[in-house]
C-alpha cells in the first residue's frame, strides 16, 4: 500500500482576511497579534454577518462552523477562534461551554457569575489546575480550511483579580507567573496565552 501523502497546508495569499468573531476581547487580541501582517483585517460585524449557532461539541467543530459561515457570507477567507477554559477539578468544564456559563436568557453575558460558578463547583478542591484552549480555523470560500490549536496551562485563583482582558482572565494564573491574566497588559498576556500560541502555529502553517 502506498504511504498516505502529507497534504501541504494552503497558504493565505489574499489582501483581506475577515476575523469571524463577535467577541471584542478576542478581536482586540487578534488585531494586536496580526499587526500589519495582512493588508486588511476586517471583522464579521463590518459585513453585518451574524454569529451562527455553535452547535458543535468540540472546539474545532465550533471554530469551523464560525469560519465557514463568515467565508461563505463574505466571499473572503475567514479566521475563527473557538476557545474556552478547562478546569481539571471539574472534569474539563466549562470547556466548549465557557461562554454559555455566562449567559442567562434576556441578559448580557455575565462573567462575574460564570467565574463564581467555577469557584462554587470547585468547592475547595485542592486541585486548582486549569488550561485555556484556542482552536483557530482559517476557512476559504471554496470550503477548504486549515486548523491549529494552542494551550495555556495554569491554575484557578479566588477571588478574581484585575480588570484587564476579558472572560475568565481574572481567575486564571498562568504557570510561571503569580498574576492573573486580568492583571497583565495585553502585551504580557499575548506573550504566552493559548490564542497567541495557536496564532504562531497558524502563521507558520499558512502565512509564511
Ligand atoms: P465568538 O464565538 O464570536 O468568537 P465567543 O465569546 O462566543 O465569541 P467562544 O464561543 O469561543 O467565543 O467562547 C469562549 C469563551 O471562553 C469566551 O466567551 C471567553 O469568555 C472564554 N475565553 C476564551 N478565551 C479567553 C481568554 O483569553 N481569556 C478569558 N476568557 C477566555
């Protein structure tokens, strides 16, 4: 039998990339990471594309849903991030449901409530280990896509500290530091976080 051929990743060659997110915190981080690497970096909201329902059960499925929806609607390559925080003592929850834990019908997202839920469910468990995951999918309008995944390992602290960043940042202390992501500047968070790790892999795969 012939050995399976290794597929060469498709390179991004266009002059415009649409970031398929409606999360302002992610958009800011991705814009900072990209700098001037692409000629034009737009957002899904610039095209009035609404967020599709995230019906997947894995980060990659949800990132693919978001990237392909925006690539199809805009006719441009689109980059989506599906991410979340996985707590060891909670068997990996909230994981892909990280945003859902901040939601209540008819109300804006409340990450104070979501962080409290993490703390309450951990119920004093001495195992504070957790990690963030970021799955990035770059999708083209013809259906082709490339994926990468990045991780940031650390631990959960209580009470929340810091007002920078977004989401669960105030309760996550990355390994090797004593501060939460909520206490770091965006440059400091971008030096090692899960999205920055995934971003570097995506740069090497599709933008080099
Ligand atoms: P889009 O789908 O529009 O990109 P979203 O907020 O719904 O935005 P996700 O479905 O990927 O994104 O949800 C992941 C949630 O996990 C997100 O809302 C954050 O609260 C949390 N999260 C992801 N990355 C994070 C980070 O770097 N710091 C803090 N929380 C993060």
